[in-house]
C-alpha cells in the first residue's frame, strides 16, 4: 500500500499506518473503500469495507474486484520466486519488501492520467500535477468528518478546456494529449477491453499510435493499468539509476541483460526500483526479519 501511495502528497491512495482508503465511483456513486489487514504479513487476512452510503450486493462485488486489482491481489505470487535468480545484491531489498504486490490503477483513464503528467518529470513534480488535476476536476465526498477525493473521469476531462488543464501544471502538449486520450476513452474508440485482449507487444504498438504516447508511456500503461509484468518501461532514467546502484552495476547494458533474464516478470524489477528509493527515503519500512530464515527470497 505504501508503494501504491508513493508520497504523502497523494490525494487518492491514503495509508495511515493501519488502513488503506480510497474514494471511487461504483454504480455512478462515490463510495469509500477501506482495507485493513487482520492477519500478518505472511498470512494476510484483508477486510474490505464500503463507507459513505448503502451498498448493494452488486456494488460490494464490484468494490471487491476493484480493490483486488488496485492492490495487485490477482497477481501470481509464484512469480516472486524468480528473484532466486537475481544478483545477490538485490535479494536483501526483495526480502525487505516482502508482501509487496504490483499495484494497478482501477481504470484506463486514470492510468493515462498518472502516466502523461510524469513524462520527463520527477516523481515529485508529476505527483504535484496529478494532485492539482484531482483538486480542480475531481469530485469530493465526506465520510466521518474527513474529506476524500474521487479521481476525475474521462468524460469530464474530455470536455475540459486546454487552458484549464494547463493550470494543473501540465505543458500545452501534455494537456492536449490528456484531453485527446480522454475523448477517445469517453467515445469508446479506446477501451480497456480492446487493449487487454492484445499480446503486450501488439498492445504497445496500439498505444503508441495515440499522439503523445511513446514506448515508455505505453509500457507503463500496460504495467500500471493492466498488471502486465512482462514489460519494463524503457528509458526510465530514475528507475534504471536506482536498480544499477542497488545491484552495483557498471553499465546500462548489464541492467538490460538482467531485465531480459527476468522474462515475463521483468516488470517486477521496475517496482523494486521504485520501492528501493522509497525504502531509502524512509517512506516504506522494511518487513520484519523472519526467524529461522535461511533463504531471504
């Protein structure tokens, strides 16, 4: 959850040390998802609550499916066994991040809206833009005296003026790209289902046909929006620097060989690059040491 939140400035994904909370729209109405772990790290027992209004059985089912996707619960944990093949320099970090699942965004537009602002920007700068976008266009809801934000939908951004989007901190080109994507999604020309049915290589080709979306953005949309762990966003200087420092590599070519070796779960390396920086910055606490553990994987 802390990897999902990334920074305390995140207005959408809220983690207070005991529970994860996020306001979403289900059946056209804003509701608050609240997830708590009543178990342990090794044997989790996650409890989902819906707050802020009466919930039908259908809404509860949708909320459960959405929360599972957001938290990466649908990922096969056996993929983590591939870290046994990783350089020893990565294993201690993998052990410290036990329990981490690759998180996802809940819909296609929110995925794009969390990729486009970050193009050629730092994490902090990109998150500041997204926060402004949420404040300016997102719906709010109040639960138990606390105000929560709902991420704006594609339809709303499709109708927004470019100058209004720019006031969120985006360049003219990014504002135009985001509105164009929103219009394609709102009209049904670009759908999650259409992308999901394509192999990753073909999906990247389809996404890069969208103006303003390059190979890095397309790969990140697949990784963060669809849980495609077989992709590693190319040319992400920050993540590559983190991984090279973490594994004490001397050249990008060495990292490229390791990425290739991870094959269908190479995307995990991307998350470990992000999470290692969060560990170093104190934004994530290392998982507790296990007793009688001989293989920290």
